C-alpha cells in the first residue's frame, strides 16, 4: 500500500521561513505534489517534483529525494495569508493518474 | 478563468435519502476525480475517469455509491441510500491530458446527512 507522513501542525512568524516535510512509502512512484487548502476552500496546486532536486516558484520551493522517499515544501517570507493546510500527494502506480494525499499540515503564521 | 464547478454547494438531507452531486470539469480536461474529505480520514479518492471511462472506483462503497460521466461536461456522484457517516465535503477535480500531477479542484459539496 501507500503511506505518507507529514507533521500535523506548524507555527511560524510572519517574514520567516518554514519547511514542511513529507515522507512516503509507495511502489511505482511517479512524483510528489503539494497542494494548499485554506479553511473552507478547495485544494489548489502548488508544485510537483518528479526528479530529485529543488523546484522554485516564487516564495515557494519544493524538494524531492527519490532515494530517501522524502520531500519538503519550503515557504519563504511568510505572510499571514499563507496560514492554511498543506498536503503532499503521491502520484504512483498502479493508478498512475490519481493522487494519494497525506493528512495535511496546518500552518499558522503569527504576527 | 476556467474553473471546475460543482452543485449543490451545500446539501442537508435525512438518512436514507438519495443524494446526487454534479460536477462540470474544465473544458478540455480528460481526467475527472471524485474525492471525499473528512477530519478523520483526510482527502480520500473515491473514483476517477479518463476520457469519460471509469478507471478506478475502488475507494467507493460499492453498495451505495455510484459515479458516472454521461458526457464530457458532466460527472455525477450518487449516494443511495445516504447514511450519517457519509457527511463530508465531496470534491470534484479535473486534470489536463499530459499533466496528471496537476489537478484543479472544484469548490466542493458540503453534505450533511441527519
């Protein structure tokens, strides 16, 4: 089967940097995605890593190590609006198309 | 601005009633997914379609849930009969061909079964 582990809660100060880790166990791994969800809202796509290394998109970066079955989402210059839940999700065999989501990390940004 | 739409946005019903949720995927997307989100279980995949064909519905309770895609612009998820444990937010998402990692979620249907 598949499993994903990520911290349940993280708190950080506005302007700081925060890293949300995700470890996974799966077979036939294609890649790791990250989604953001604000309270009462829908998940929105942030980033995707299929290969090892760092992908940067503005203030957000995502990293993957396939050999360690590990990835992280890095949020820089935190803003209050970044307070949300962040989900890592694995795209893996046998489904190939569907995503298996972690339980999510609730990020609280404080002044 | 292309978006996934879902109706109804909120539904309160009594146990035993039929519930039908509808989704209009983004035009041109060829994969459609149904997810259920609860505090306890998180986001669970119920079923998904590619080019309107069902590929996997192993996440659905077969005896009461059914998912269909009668045409490229409409996906439906039905619960019959509904039970209180079905109370959750049901999300539909669609994805473009060749970019399976990117899914665009609709606003969700918040279902409460009394």
